[in-house]
């Protein structure tokens, strides 16, 4: 057995070079022992690393682009067996080029699980890092946070904080690595100890007061809260000390809210509708717009069905003009109707989170809806979503086809039955067609999954978690289809 030593825990370039040498030398996975420099190596029969002689005439290894992205994510895991797992996969790909598409293969399944764990860990770091201000000799504010990730994700997670807190100087300390931003450069250093981070600052009392006042006892779901914000993170959150008292008093506060009676509904939707200019004449159905900008402007005066009359505004699609991936939902919701942008409400936030966990760049995706106006039923101060019917979907198909013609996506993902019906021109049973690559009548490619609002409606938290994982898997499979197509 040949022992391979890597420079550090996330030494992807070292692993890649050693894996390439191993493939050229014909070294089977069981012949290699992967170690990180400084780790104990109990195997007395493993030979120290040396350059393996390549087999004469050996072909260059086959490395799909999708594997590179998967490997760069998996290598961030703390499991010491991850290096061997990736080499087994790469070894198998040389003999079965489409191995990554076989979701039932044990190593493919394990690698996807590991990658999903990494994406969740990064998401938790993005969500639960709390900065505290410290004094500096220069008198300039500096913010320090302590976090304990499950895996080696600091380098992967840090750019998010650069984008979000570009204008301030900060440091994130973890047991493995430390990240620092001075306003111009992002640097990394060795890990730190918990006592090196501040335990409070001057604004924490204000933050706790804010948290206590926005806490809504009527919406308290402890199981959902602890699933999204596991207790292991609470010790680093200033608001954590309030969670116990607030949850214990939730029933009492909810009763007080009920006894207080209803408030008058806000009139912002009606006021916004009154402020809108008089609509232009309906668009000539025979004239296709020449750009997304023209299409978006023209759609504001659409009268193809009666939904425009009660909606606040037309909600057109958004995204790159030449996006390879297009996501199509059903229709805008209440938040989207008021904002004039697709997927900005609760379902949109869930979609953003799922795209992030599926490693799909949100900025490279065009998102739109099959129907461009909000269909609802007034219920007190609320506007309850109503599913658009077949004539309304058919009437709005002209706009969806215009978007497709202008964006020219390589793959379309239909989020839910209404979107699939708009694209295929017939009713679709999601449970039967989900997760299958389909051909559209005009030759386009279609992938069908559920709408994120379906996940929000599931009452059982365990079922919601399972379905959310399936949703991420569906999105990830669609993205891998595109990655595979780019190599052919």
C-alpha cells in the first residue's frame, strides 16, 4: 500500500495531483492510503509516498466538470475517508463515464450526502455568525465573531461575509481557521480559542430588545425553529437567552393578542393600485418583443385575461438574458405582487436557500412564472392565493414563450403542476413526471419538480425535511445535466 500525504485538510490541488498520478500508474483505490501531514499513520505496512511510475501509453484520466465541483465540496468534510471516497469515484468514472448519474451507486449516494452536509454547514455559518465590536488602538471599529463549524468550510464561507459586510473590518475565529477582512483583502490564519473572542458589545442589549419585540408567539413552532436553528449554535447567539422565556410565555401572549381584537387591514395595496398610471392599450399579440426590457415593459399593459384587474402590477421574469437554466413557477404571490419581482416572498427565500445548498449560482438563473398576475381571494386583511385555471395559464403562455425565445435556456425546470402545464400544454401529474428529463414540443428540454410553496405547506416537520432534501436533489440533478452537456 502506498501512503499519500496531503499538505492540509483541504489540500484539493495536492489530492488532485496525487489522484492523477495514481490513475496513470493504474493504482487501485485499495492500494492507496490517504493521510494529512501531521496525522498519525498506524498502518505499518504502508510505504511512504513516492512518485508512482505511469503505465506506458496510459491515457489521460477522464475528469468530468461535474466531478470537479463535487470533489471541491466533499473535500471540505471532516471525515478522514473523504479522500479515498473521491478517488474511488474517479477510478470508477474511468470505467463508467456516466457514473455520477447513477444515484443508486453507494459511493455516488455517499458523496452527494457529504456534499449536502457541507452546503448545510456553510448555510448555518452564514446564518449564525454574530459579530461583536471591539476597541482598536487606531480607534476604528473592528468586529469579531466566534463560530464552530462541523467541517473545514471557513475558506468557502468567508466570501459571503465579504460581500455582505464589505464596508467594515471583521474577523471570524473558529477552532480550525480564522478569516479576516480589512476592507480590501481577505486573509486566513490558524485557528483560535473561544476565549480569544469577545463575549458581548455595546449594541447587544438593543438587539435583544428588538428580537423580543418581533417575536410572534402565534407563529411559534419549536420543532421547526430548532431544526433551522439547532441548539448547538445558541451559545454564540445574543438572543438565545431570550428563547426560553419567550417560548414559555408564548401561549399567554397569544391569548392577549386574540383578546385585543383585529386591527384595520392596511390599505397599501389599494393605495398602490390608485397611484398607478392608466394602463396602455393591450399589446398586439402578433408582435414579439425584441428584448427582455421591451417584453417587461409591454407586459405591464397585458389584458389577455382578467387577472390584471385586481392585481397590483404585472410581475415579469428576472435574470441574465442568456441564462442556461430557467426556473418557471406558477404565479406571483402577495409579496411578489407588491414588489413587482418574482420569488421574493417565503417561497422565494426557500428557493434561494435550496439553490445555494444545491451549489447553483442564483445569479446565473432566470426565474419567472407561468402566469404574470397574482390571482387571489380576499379574506379579511389577507389575500389568499388561488390556483390559476387553464384559460388563464393558456392566455399567459404568450409571455412565457417570449421569455424562452429571448433567453434561450438550455434547460427549463418547471416548479409545480401549473408551470409544467404551461410549458407542455397539458395537465401534468408531478408525482409521475418528477425528476425525469422531458422534451418540449419545440425541442427544448424540461425537468419537473415541486414548487417551494408545497414544502411550506407541509404540516409535518419530518416530512418537510425529507421533501426539502428531495427538492435540493432535483435542482442539483438539473444543474448536473447542464454541466454534463457543457462537456459534450
